[in-house]
């Protein structure tokens, strides 16, 4: 599966637009991570526990989007965008969406 945040795939021609696809997940903070993050806030620097949490959430959301695109027969997703929103205290939604397409080599 080809994933791009552009409208086209270099070297490929879009031969069919399958349609809108998305994936999402809601992640909540872990109390143990909050304690470690609190110490980092005092000292300063990256809050690695939250970075790891958000990276994992993005992977899950992208995986769900790709699964939907595969099920619909696409071999690429173009114009991918991410969105995040706080759902509740300590919980955030990650949403990723794009347009599922079928691409072929430009010179084929």
C-alpha cells in the first residue's frame, strides 16, 4: 500500500478513485506514565512517554485506514491528513483520513 500526503503518487497514474477512507483510535494516558511525565515537566525536555503513546496511536489509526482501503481494493491512499482532538480529561482521539485510489505505473 502506497501512502502519501500529496494528491498524486510520483511515477504512478491514478486509474480509479475508490473513495474516502479513515482510521481512528482513542488513547488514554496511563497513570504510571503521568507520574514519569510530571517529573520531566519539572526538569524540562521531551515527555517521551507521551511521544510514544501518540506514535502508537498514529500507527493504530493508519493501520485501520489501510485495512479499509485494502478491503475496498485500493493499492494507494493519497492526500492523507491527521487530526487529533481531546475527548476527555487524559484521552485523545487520533483520526487519519485520505482518498483510496488504484494506481498503475505511468509508463505501463
